[in-house]
């Protein structure tokens, strides 16, 4: 049986318990459905929203992503483009943040659930399709 690593499950947006069921219903770039998640895992039936408002905490992960995007832009522009004018920095950060927003939103929730959801991986639940 194939064993999926935690990193692989996070990168593919899979359930933290069985690492098989999808967390989200649609592609992240379909913006109308960006937040639509399965209520529970389609494979092991784990409820994804462990308590009301659980995903408010994902804002902290999102904040970390935003700081990373900002730093990556500043470092790249400063060293590769010889410290351009300030409007170039602002425009670059605004464009890259906008383009990456769907991924930041999704991965913030995925990482938050995997790390702070208190769910342990159970290999025996793979391919279980419980009712
Ligand atoms: Zn699952």
C-alpha cells in the first residue's frame, strides 16, 4: 500500500487523518468556490471544521505567507534589479500577492488543520470509505 507523507498530503490538500480525501471541493483558482470545503472527509469521515470558527486561526498562517511573499519580492528586487524605485516594490508586492491569494488562502487552512487540528495520521483508514 502506498504511504503518503505529511508534506505530500499538505501539498495536495488531503485530509490530515487518512491523507486521502480532498479537503476542498474545487480548484483554488475558481474564485467563487475558493472557500468551499467538504464538510467532512470523503474517505474517513473526519469533520474538517473541528469547532465553530476554527479557521480564524489560519489567518496567522496566512500572515506568515504574506510576510514571506513581501520578503521574497524585496530581496529579489533589491539584489537582482539593483534596488529600483519604491513604486516598483509596491507594485510587485501587490501583483504577486493578488496572484498568489488563492494558494495562500487554501494552504493557510490546510496547514492550520494539519498542524493545529489535533488530528493524528491513521494509516489503517486509507481506502476505508466509512459511512
Ligand atoms: Zn480522511
